[in-house]
């Protein structure tokens, strides 16, 4: 069996949830090829998979990491964007014709679904955002966010034209991305909530105390884990800001940061109680060992934290409606607090950390939710669906 994965290459989240599926299929004898771009392409190559670098469609970013809607509108602009999308579709057709896959698995990329449909290859779509939203204060701008996921605003029916649309999220009423999933009723039969796609489940790891000893972490101080995610340009400002804040945290707390750069040194930089890693290949060990997660509002990090029973402090990327929607849902579920980036200071973050560590309701709710969603094995379900459709 041949499987072509075509995840969005913006950040590592889309590629990161395709790799566990690809690895399991490969162990079962399947031949795997990835088609992606930007950070996603480099990460796939680092993980040892064959990959083709596909054309990129990017967005303009402000210095604070937020999306610059005005510049994105001007460059590349709507008239230039259409040829870029067509170029991407053409490139995917060439890859499909050369590789001859039995099935195409797209993660938030409409172009590869169009290509697979034109060539007549079975296709599956993985997504946690069915609709793209422009922030309310920016609605006067005549634009759509120019990225693979944004193609949905132009051709929304494409997701539903896949044989299956897999949502790697918890079923209602616990769905994190529920505000981003306004799915028309006509498409409900083809969509399925499969649960988060995790390479390592919490019960597969040693207990918290053993992990702290193994990782050289404090056994008596609260551990804060801050995995920084998102596209490189969007996270650069946030990384610098929060790194300065954590450097001023008191000695009774220990902080572990992961900057999300898989190609840099794995040796940590240790500054008293602040430990900074460019990359953590064993990030799930740190996730289980920690007491509290501080992160952006990305869907992947949030769903992983919930699966591991960890409360969160969320700082959504400015003007990033999807992240704000995700974060609000986590607050509704009782497992998170939100801090807006413009309000992020040492005093505000430290006060929120103290509040959440002192008030046991956040930890209790996180553990309750973890037990509730324990049977949502997205990896197992996704692998079965890919196998079944490919064989048909």
C-alpha cells in the first residue's frame, strides 16, 4: 500500500499529527511519501521520511507575531493568489501521478484534495477548522487569510468532497475547536471526531515522580512546561517576551521551555530554575512530569495537555481568531485561563500561575476531563480508516 501525506507546512502541528499515523502504517509495511513545505518539510525530513517540497503560500506577519492582514491583502493579493493555488494543485497532481498512491491523506490542505479528485485517487482530510474567520475589527479589509487552510473560504465544499473528514478532537461537548467547526448538516455524515492523534499516551510513560528523576527536574517544586508552537515568524516575538519573564520568576518554581526548533542543538541552556531547550524529542515525558502548561492557543498543544490531565495558561496569538476560540473553549471546560499578549507581564503571569497552582479545581477538572476522553484514540482510529479506504 502506498500512502501520500499532504499536511500544511505552516508550523509543526499539522505535520506533527500526520507523522504518528505514517510511522504506524510504515511499520505495517506501507510505503510513505510526504508532500509539504516550509517548517513542515524540514521536520518530515528530520524524522526520516521521504518528502517532496511543494509550493508555499504564505502570510505577512507583524513584529508581535500577529497576522498582518493589510500586507497580506496587498502581497500576494487576491489576483496573484489564484495562480499560486493553481500552481500548488498542479504540483500535487505531478506528485500523485509519479508516486501512484492508493490514498491521499491531507491535513488542512485543499490543494491536494483537489488534485487527488482530479486524478481519481481516494482521499481523506484531517482538519480541526472547517471555517476561516477574520477578526471582527478587521472585517472592513477585503481579504481572506492566505494559507492552505484559508482556501476553505473560497472552496468550502472541498473538505466534504473527501471520502472522510477526520477531526482530531474530542467529541461534543468537549470539542476544543467547536467554535471553528460550523459544519453544514449536509456534510455531517462524512465527518468524524476521532480524538487527538498522540504518538505517546500518558499511561505508556512512567509516573510523574520517576520522570522528574529521569529528566533531572526538581522533585519538590512545581514544574511549569512552556512548549512554544506555531510558525517561526509568529512565535519569535512571543519566545523573546516570555523567556525574559520566566528568567525573573522566583526560585520556588521551575520552568522548562521548548522553543520548537527541531534542527538546533538538543543541549539545554540552564539559567538557575529556567531550563531552555531548542527542541525536545521526548516532550511528552516533560508534559507528564509538569504541573502546569503555558502556551499559545494552538489546537495540538491544548489537546495534548488535556489528554495528559494538565491545566493551561493560554496566550493566544494576537488577531488569531482560531486560537482565541480554542482558548475560550478550554476556559469553558474549566482547565485554562487566558492572558492576552498585550497584558502579559511578569506580575500578571506569576499571579495566574500562583492562582492555578493554589486552587486545586483546575487540576481536578483537568484530571476529570482526562478520564472522560481516555478512550478517544485518534491514532488507532485514523490508521484503521486509512487502511480500510485504501484497500477499497
